[in-house]
C-alpha cells in the first residue's frame, strides 16, 4: 500500500467542501435540482479507491453547474464510492465494493457503503459508474451487458467507441453484484465506463467531464419528448463490440503473468502468458485480446498475497455480428 498523493487528497477535500454546500441524500454525495423537469442523472467515482481519474472532471462539472456555466433542467447527483480506500490508495479496505451490491453479502465496511449507495441509485433515471483499469488500456471502453437502452446511451455519450458486452442478465462475476448491475436490476440504465489506467490523467479527466455533460444534455432532450432511439439515430460511428470468452482462474498463488501485458494486448492460441504456479507454463487457450491482467503484490517466494484475485486475466474476442443479433434481441 502506498500513500495517497496530496493532489488526490486535495480533490477529495474539494468534493467534501462542495458536498457541504450542495449535500446529496447520502454521505459523500452532491445533488443539484434545477426543478425544470423530473429527470435525475447519477454519476459515481472511486467505487474502487485507487481509480481516481474521474475526480478532476467531475469537480469541473460540479463547479460549472453551480456557476451556471453548464445549463441543465433536472436533478443531478454525484457520489464517491470508497473514500476510505481512496485515502489509503488501495482498491478496497475489507471487500471489493463493486461486488457487494446485494443484501446477502458478508458484513464489511464496503457492504455498509453499498447499502447507502443502493438507496441513491434507486432514485435515479440513469447511473454511470466511472472506472479505470489496473494496467494500461489502448482506449476507453464500456463494459456491461447488451440491451437496447444501454446501446443508445453508449452511442450518445461518446465516452468510448469500444464496448465489452455480454448477454443480458449475465453477471460479470459469480455470486456478486456490481453497482451498475444493481441499477439494471432496478430497471435503471446502468453503464460502466473504463477510462484507461488507474490514477489521475488528462484522458480520464476529459472523458468523464464530456460524458457527464452529454448525459445531462440527453436527459434534457428526453424530458422534451425526444426518445433515446430518436436521439441515437443518425451518422454516429458504430461501436466495436468484444465479448469475454475465457477467464483464467487464479487458483495457484505462484501463478504469474509475464510483464508488459495490458488491456487489449493481442494474444494467440498456445502463446505463453506466464507461469501456471505448478512448474509449467500458462498458455493462452485461443486467439483474442487480454482484459484485466492482474499483477498482485507477492511475498519473497513469489506467492501472490491475499486477498488474491479470483482471476488472473480475461480473454475477449471481437464480435463478428452485432450483439442484438448474437443475443437474439430485435430492436423495439
């Protein structure tokens, strides 16, 4: 664990100062209600405490809403997920917050926070959760199951041109519920946007700010009677779709990836990706691109320290047909 930077701590303090002026309904949240319509957009940051890149862009939007530089007619809320973990510059304190959005999760600081966040998510008409990857990524990408409202939102928001998707209702991780999954369970569009490698960056600041502003503009138009489908029609470039086809269990403490593997690194079948932890090689099962490669901290003998991730990498392939066709979901 490394000490959090003074720059990030300053962003947290700035958020807390704005929350005192414009308090939201739960701790570490901010809300504005301009009362011209009932639309409510919700934006989340630092669900993982070391994914801090959203903070500068989010604060810019908050200040512009306060000053009137950004015009919007409805309600908008901003929430920070795991401030305690952020102050410690770690992903989480006791449990991964983005896996415990369910009442049956074991007791933890993160479960308590998830229960608070769930109450706010249920009040929204749209929830966007901003994330970052542990390792570098070639570009930003969405990751959530395919459905038509999510498709329209992804095209309209423009935060990424790439979408890692899956069949509707398919969970990202077994026996867990992510924040965006909870929103969709409540009938609310929930999108996760990954904005490059964790930490402060110009890319994350720009993507988060522009995505929030576009979302507010879309909600204003929805309240004026223009549907998502109508707004999404036109000459926008089509998204590129990927589907996760394999997840390598991290079932040996000595299992380790080679250095230099990032998100969307192309790999081939039988390529050596590292060591399997049992004296052999870790081989790629098929052609594709890597997602979420893990490089955990290790002891002097090379064993991964607990809590060890459940998977050491995911493998994705580019979808050759549109997800609507692949998942048999005709457009409404």
